[in-house]
C-alpha cells in the first residue's frame, strides 16, 4: 500500500494520538492518512480537517485498487481520466494530459460556460474526457471494474434551529478562533495576506493573538486610487500593532505577464484578479512557504450584496410582466443606472427558474446580452443553464435563499476563487490556506438562517459585528471591494491593439458564437473609442480578457 499526497491535515496530531503514536514511524500527516485508511477504511477520511488531495494505491487481496480523495471544500484540485483498464490522475490538468494515452476532445459546453463566467465550472473541464474529482468525495478505481464515486463528507445547506443573535456571535467567534489556530500549524514560517477587507483583517486579529510575530503582507497598486487599499491597511495594522510589509510587485504588469499567468491554468481562465494574487505570492515567498488568506467569509456569511439582492428579488422577478416594467424604467434612465436596469431585466429573459437567474447574474458575459436590439450570442443557451443546474444537483437545498448560498459556494468560489489562489500560490512554492473555510466552521455557518447573516441594508452582519469589537467602525462598515487590478491602465496601447487583433480575427474559436457587430463595439470600447454609457470599464476589459484568453488557449491546444 502506498500514498501520494498534496496539502495539509491540520488535526493530524490528534488523529495520530487516536491511532496510537507508538505504531507510527514518522511525525507526518501523510502517514496518518495512510494508517487511518488501513485501519478504518474510507470512513476514516471523515475525521480529516484540512486542505488535501491524495491517491492511495492498494494492492492487498490480490488486486489493484486506487483510492483518490479530495477535501470537502475543494481547496486542493484533483483531476482524472479513466477507463476500465486505465486511470490517470494529477493535481494539474497538464499532468493528466501528458500521462494519458486517451484521445482528448474539447468540451463545447465547458468552453461556452467559460465564455460567460471567465472560468470552467467543476467538475467539468475544457476536455470531455477529463473531469475534476468532486470535493468531499473519494473515487475508487479497480482494474477491470471502472470507477465508483463515494461521498465521505457532505455539507447541509439548509439552516438548523434558530438561535438568538448574541449566541450566534459568540459561537462564530469561537469557531473562527479554532479554525485560525488550526491553520497556523506548520513547521515553516507562516505569513498572512492582508487586504483592506473585513475577512482578512478579522483573521489577522485572531492570528496575531495566537502568534504575535506573524507577518502580514499586502500588495498595492497605487497607479489607480480606486484599487489602492493602502490607507485602510495601515489603519488595520496600527490597530493591531502587528508586523506588516507592503510589498512592491517584482514583475512588470504587461501582456507578457498576462500570458504567463493565464497559460498556467491549463484550461481557459480569465479572472483578472489572478494577476494581483500572482504578484502577492511572488513577493511573499521571501517570507515563508505558507500564506493565510481571508477567502470564504463572503460565501459563508453572505458578504456579496448580490446574494441578498437575489434572495429578495428573485420571486419578484418571476412575476409576469416585471421584466417589461424594468425595461421601461431603463429606457428613460441614463448612464450607470440604465446599464444596471438592463442587466436586471436580463436576469429573467428567456427563463425564470432560479438557476436561470443565477446563471445570468453570475456571468461576466450574460447569455441574454443584446446589442442594438440583437442577441449577442448566436446559440441557444438553455442547454447551458440546464448543464449549470445539474452540477452538484444532489447537494441543492430546497429553499430559494439557501440555494443562492449553495451556488456561490459550490460554483463561483470552487471553480474561480479557489483555483486562482491555489494555482498562483503553488506556482511560487507557497501553500495558500483558508481558515474561514474550515470544515467545522462551514458546517456551523450553513446552519445559520440566511437573514440572520444579511438583510437589505447590511451584508455579512455577523462578521461585521465581530470586526467592530476590534477595529474602528469606518473599516467595519466599509463596502466590499474585490481584489482587482486596473489591467487596462497597466497595458500599453500597443499591447491593447495586439489583443484586439487576436479577438477580431474572424477565425477565432468563438467566431460563430458572438455577433460580429458586438465584437467590433467591444474592441472600440477597449481602445477608448466606445460609448461609456452602454458598458462599464470593468466589463470592457474583463470581456476582452475572456475572449483573448480563450483564443490563445485554442491556439495552443
């Protein structure tokens, strides 16, 4: 019996004690996973707390059995392709492609999902024959018998019994303390990625209490004040009195860096915030091999305004005639308000199911988009909505608001945010840890009623109230801001023209999917010649990046 393993099991010392330390030969979490499997089988994996992907080769009992496993949140990736007589697996798609003898073909469904979202939603990949192992599942492959997928840890997205708010605050605080303490377990130096947001500064507060010497690291993009959180970060650090470094990017942000960052993902990916995450990890590796982030607080505690907006408006949007009313208001509005009303009306265009609304809301490139009265996309997107709704279908809760929580957690966070942080960190030999996604904390958070976590006026109420106990109110009340980068400012005009040449090529993989006049409009807007009342700056460069990265991926594959 042998094991190969990527990640960290934070509670391995406790598990080692339970197994009987005198029977183990090492002090490693790897041996604990293997010994636990040998004694208790696959049921042992329920006890693991951490971020991990592993493969156990079991040749006992005159057979060959392979057991693949992945952590319940999906922090660590694991991909595979299989047949009756072969299975190939790896933490990166490039490894599976290199080792597999199976002929691979592009998945048109996955590529169209990417076109709308800027990522491919798991367990799909850009190849029909390769898929991601579902989080919290093991895959058992036996020669001649094929594979069987078995869940060992499932989250319940339906809330439990109601508790008073002060009790929720106390229990949340205690669980965050436990989660952060677990994540500080390491035999190398641990640093912390600090932004101006609530989540990372709350984690910083707890981590500093446990390890006062911990270094907080930030990266600043001072060229555009809208993206520079330095003033908030300085206020956070002054409040805590901890150690902090404001890092200067060691790579120039240009088109070569764009290529380097996004080609590393092995399949189409275009979340522009991968660039600052890359730069942060590149600079942070000088401070140690473990970096703790604040990811997950928004998904668990309703940090996105759109979550609460959808919980209130989804039933209203499903009323007959409501879209027409919104369109009328949009027609007499101007600028940003007109764009927002247009986007809202588009949520229910062509379908009113909750997953239809979620698909349109979560898309950078909504499939219902129109330009000069014509559809932008030249295909029937209903199959895409059905495909999207089928992902992790056995985990979908019954209630509307908790389906929204499920969707943000199991789709956008898993396939976009977690892939981004893990791949950009591992590229620099850094392990990115996420204490707010601790299994026990997540189980608890999902049991909290939706409207105890947010309402029409306040997102992430519980974390904000915990935050106010430590930090000045102006920080605790600050609106959410993403970890973005003003990519269009950093790229030169010549670099933008090169991108436009690629996107405007009539032979592109998406040439038959998108209306040509819209492509021309998008290119003009990217070059600063468009109508800013019809499309936002962020939408322009994000959509251009989606198209550009898709075509470059197609050219290289």
